[in-house]
C-alpha cells in the first residue's frame, strides 16, 4: 500500500512535470508575437463585417475551446490550431475582396508558425489526443469547412470564416498569455 | 537504316550535351542589412564565353505545396551576378523561396533554390545615430534605431531590439580595451557611476537575441562629463554680475536722479523772488516785456490828498463890480486854459488839456499837480482880490473842487 502510494505520488509529479515543462523557444518567444501579427493582418485585410452577409452569419466559435486544454502542452495545442487554419485557407480564395498583400502575408505567417511548432513538438507527428480541447477544435474547424463548401466559397462565406478565425486567434492569444510567461 | 540512325544519334549526342548542360549558378549568398537584401552567386566565366544572363524569382514558402505555383520575377535577364530584392514585396516576417538560373543562346540552366526568411537571415545594422549629452557627472546616451530601406525604424519588425553599450574612460584606457558594458532596450540610457570632468568614449551595437543577430559597433564617440561648479567660478560669476548690475542699473538711476534735481531747481526753485518784484516781473499788460515801475494807469492809482487852501482875505479899498457869474467862469476857464496852457510843461497835461478844450463834461476830472492848483488859486486871488471875495471864494472853491477830485 505504501509503495503504491509512493508510486502514485511520483507518477502524478512526473506527469505534472511533463505537462508543465517549459515550452520550447518558439512557443515562448515568437508564438505570441507572430500571433499578434496574424490578428492584425486579419483585421486589416478587409473592412468591417459587410451588412449584406449578416443574414448568412453563423456564430460557431465555442467560448471555452482553449480553456479545456489545461493539461496539454501549449505547443501541441498551438500546432493543431495553426494547422487547421492553414488548411482552411488552402481553399479557393478567388472570390475574396481583401487586400491581397496582407492576405498572402497572413498565410505566410501561419505557415511559418506551423513549421516552427513542428520542430517544437516531438516528432512533429500529427496527434490528436482525443481529449476535450482537441475534439472541440476539430469539430469547430470541420463546421467551418462545411460552411465554406456549402456557400461555394463565396465572398460572404469567406467573410464569415475571417470573422471566426479572428475571434479564434484572439482567444488563442489569451490562452498563450496565460500559459507562457515571457 | 538502323546504322544511319545510330550514327545520327552519335553525332547529335555531343551537341545535345553542350546544349542541355548549361551550368547552374553556384554559391547563392544573400548580402543583407536591415531590410536591404541582395542575392549574389558565382558563375564560372570560362565555361561559356558567350553572353550569359540570369533570372531571379521568388515565392512564398507556403505555396510550394500547392499544385499551381506562381513565382514572382525580380531580375530578368541580368548580366550581373547579383540581384537587389529590396524593392520587392518580401515581408520581414515571411518565409520565401528564391531561385536563380542562367540563360545563354536560348538555353536555360536548372533552377537553384534558396530559402530565405528575413527575420532569421537578414543581418542587423548598427544604430543610425548616437548622441551624448553630459548631465552633471553622468552621461545621457540617446540612441536612434537602425533604419529600414524606407527610413522607418527597425523596431516595427523587431520589437525586442536591444542595445549593448560599451564605454570607457579615455584617460584611463585610451584604446578602449577594457570597456564597461550596459545592456538596454531603451533609446535613452544614462551611464552610471562616472567621474566628473572626465572624457568617456562610447560604442553601441544593436542585438536581436532570439536569432542571435548582432550588428557591428558604431564609431567611438567621446564626451566629457561635467560636475559641480568650483567655488572660485561661483565667486567670479558673482563679482561679474554685481559689476554689471552696478553699471547697468545703479549708475543710470543715480544720473537720472541728479538730472531730475537739476531740472527741478531750474524751473521750480525753492527760493522765490520778493513779492513786489515778482509782481512787476509777472505783469501781463499788453505789449510790454520790460519791468515797469509805473503803470499807465497811474491816474487811478494816484492818491491825491485833498488840499484846502484858504487864502488870507485881504480887505482892499478898491471896489470892483462883481462880474457876471457866467463870464467869470469863462474867464476862469480861459485863465484856467491859460494856466493849463502855461502849465503845459508837465508832459501829461498836453493830452488832458486838449480833451478839456473840446468840452468838459461834468464829471471829468482835471488832473493837476498840487503846485499848480495852489498857484492858480493865488493868481485868482491877485486878479479878483478887490471886492470879489465871494466870487473868489466861490471860484477858489470851484477851482479847488475842480482840481481835487
């Protein structure tokens, strides 16, 4: 019994240790800065949400998607989120009316985040742990993809996506700030 | 036929070899400073003597995985072995892929690729300007950020830009071999613990720690610190200011005061003239600016004493009939005139006599000398002494009355 107690304590400590291990350099120093740049680019590339798309608007983003990821490594969560965004923006962008330079830079920065985070995460293997946070993220991005496809990648569909992703990144910023001490 | 075909192939092989194999540019290098990027490469001139041109293109890295890639061309068919990428759309935070190939006689070499991310690869320049200002016995160092190609601050791309400041005392360490170090991300740094009145030299380097980027150092700049003012200097300044104050304030005030006194004494003297002299000096009768002792109005001022002369009544035997009243007055008048005319010696009378001749009104006074009055009465006595006492008396009275008004 005593041995079991000891073992459980050691295991808990070890697990907590790994979970709370210092994030890699990129996550600690660059992730936040480049995320801020991404948010600014998303805001600046177009204007306010157009009125004509108000009817088609959907509010998809779940408020607590990042709050449920307490136990997971920041880099892993970040990598997942960035990958999803990258994939989303790989769709056809022909109908958008945004500033093309800013759009390209946004995509560039997101891709750069993915590349560097892959170096952080061990092996860079795509792993979805199946826990709360990850599932919510996956479901959310699937919904967004569906919306985009259903509206045939129209300008309004992309405006919805832009609004959603921006909100997503703002929540992500709060998540990083709470988990990473510079 | 087969042999012929084979021969043709053998013939063409060397030619195609030469045509297909244009060597690639070698050693792609990027020369960078802040946001200025220049791609250079090596090319062996001896292999192809003909004019060779090069083409440079770039693309964002995330597009590499797409099927449709659209490369942006930067330098087209340039004969130099370098290409300036500063003006093109390369954002500091982006990841890009660059590629170069050589072309000669319509034949192109293979592309040579190079990854480029300015944030990682572009080197950092030193601060654009350094200014030193002494503050008592410390030195304030003002650092201006390194500049982008559009004269903006590099801090917009590199927010965590740090500076390393090396400083040393010129007297202790002329070569700067053992400097002290201060790291700061501020643009205004105060160097601490310096000695007063000493020359210090400063060199500054900009740093981007995350990617281990360091710039070269700025040229050493030297400045002397200051200190508390020595006592003799304070005393000297005091003396000088006191002298100036005296010269500029006190002397003119004193001079003005004296001037005022002089003016006051000239126009408003405290010792006045005696009243009677002043009256004469200050009279305002017209046409006269000379002091007068007598005014024209002396008649009015003249005070006459009434003189009553009572002649002795001489009782004479001769009886002379009293003349008529009218003629005696006329006689008197004539005699008066006579007298007046005789007494015209005194200058004043001539005018008066004239006026009297014209016609006498009742109240017009006759101005006479007292002497003449008495003389006139005596005359009258002589002429009408006999039996004309009453008339004489009357005349006398009249004369007296006439005379004295």
